[in-house]
């Protein structure tokens, strides 16, 4: 299996400005933020960073911490845009800003896979605030968006309204992703593409516990049953775990061994504006036809 890179380049509303000494400086629209980044082990390009807010991590290992503001950052968010998709960015208690900008090359790749497919339908599991869902819906793809968090799904629907896409055929589901996928298998449903972005740990709307290492193999098998020889892709991203791209690549390869197409795996990275170096953010595996 070949390993590959998917690189997020700067765009008008987002850029990785600089990174180093365990931190990164990013621009989100007209605001700049500093966040912890353990993989930025090198020295930054500049010793002087000016930002509107910085996330100060807590002492626990579960990602606690707080934002320290020095600029006038709207706490209820501000509008941003990627391609033709508008959405809201916002500081959250989980150190990110309401979406994951390193997913931009994945959104482009999915659009390319479904281009020209008549009445294409795709499934976004663990869909969060829905930028990936809207990236496809804006191109006419019928979408099913699933997330266990009612607040996240409400945020995704608000993003659809902001983008002028609230009239598109999207099913917004507050549901446990694994249970939903299993029910879709029993219903005999099929999709042209599936985006899968599971967390390391999570809880469903009824307290269901999700642990990535335990739940991922079964979920991949269910996703395989929702795709067929006419389907175009499955894309899996994994963040913040001690796991190899080779490992998840082999998991997907075995599950899709009976379908034509190819399986690839690799890393997501964002290109820094200051020097052009690549900051790794996640691992991925994908099947495509």
C-alpha cells in the first residue's frame, strides 16, 4: 500500500501563519489565534506573534483549558467561507474553532469523486457542524448528516442557512453514528460516498459510549455494506490517537477487498505560510473507484 499526503493550502479566509515550540498561529477570517500543537517541534519563523486569542491548555490529559482573549473576538462567532460554502467560525471549549480547516483537500477530493454522478447521495457520519456536508450539497449531492450532538446538528443547520443551502436535500440526524449505520444496513440502503470522521472517544444521544479502537472495525464493515460496485468512495480520518495510517489502511483494504477500486492511506497536513513547511494534523485511509 502506498502512503500519500493530502496538503491543505492557505485560502482567503484561513491560513497557518507560523508554527513552532509546540504552538501554531492561524488566521480565521480577520482574527488570529494561537493554539497548542505538540507536533510543531521546530522553532517558529518569528519570535513575535500577535493574536486576538490564545488557548491555554489545562493540566489534565483530556483536552481541558480556556481561551485567553486580547482582541475583540465575537463569542457567538463570525462568518467565513471556503469555496462557495459559507459557515460560522467560533471559539469552543475544545480548543478548535467550529470546523477543521485541514479537511479542505478532502472536501475537494469528495467533490471530484461525485462529479457527474446522477442523483448522487452521500453519508457524513460524525458530521459535526457540517462544512463537509455543505461542500457536497452545494454541488447537488443529496446528503445524510449524522451527529450525536444536538448542538452540533443545530450548528450545521445554521451553517446551511448562512450558506443559502437550507433548501438542499439534506437529512439532519441527531443519532449515534454506529446505530444509524447498522440500521441503514438492515434497511438495505446504499450510498455513493461516505465521509467518516470519528472521535477518539464520544457519547451518543442516549449515553452510548464510543471508543475508536473498539468501535471502528465494526463501523467500517457496516459502511462497506452501504457501498457497492457503483459507489465512488469512503474517506476515513483519524485524529489524536496512537495509530498508524498503515493500520487503518489495512482495515479498510480488508473490508473492501471484494470491491473494484483502490485503497490508499496517508497523512493530512497544512502548509505553513511563513516557510511552506508542512504541519501534520491527522491520518486517513480511503477507498475509491
